């Protein structure tokens, strides 16, 4: 079980690194709480539609993106508080 969790957490970290290159900390810090919630709701909606379409690869990728975005939201929150 631990091996699976470590692999998933590594994937989330890789996605966070990719997001940082794309958007940067300055962009993240400019977002308000409601912005983060809207982004996360959109991403989880995409994951739900990928899951409904029975596309396991897309579902997995979107869930990793959603988790990484939640981490980004928490990082920005911590920097502000």
C-alpha cells in the first residue's frame, strides 16, 4: 500500500513542479479563496466526466492535476497567513 501511495505522491509533486513552471508562485498568490474553489470544482468535474466516459488514463491524470492544484491552493494560503 505504501508503495502505491508514494508513487501517487510523486506524481502529484511532478505535476506541482509542472504547474509552477507554467503559472508561477506570483500567479498563485494573486488568486482568492473563491478562485481556488472554482478551479478545483472545474477540475473535479473534468475528472468525473472522464470517469463516466470510462477513460481510466484521463481520469487518473485529471485526479493528479486536481490534487496538485489543491496543494497549490494550500501553499498560497500558507504564504498569505
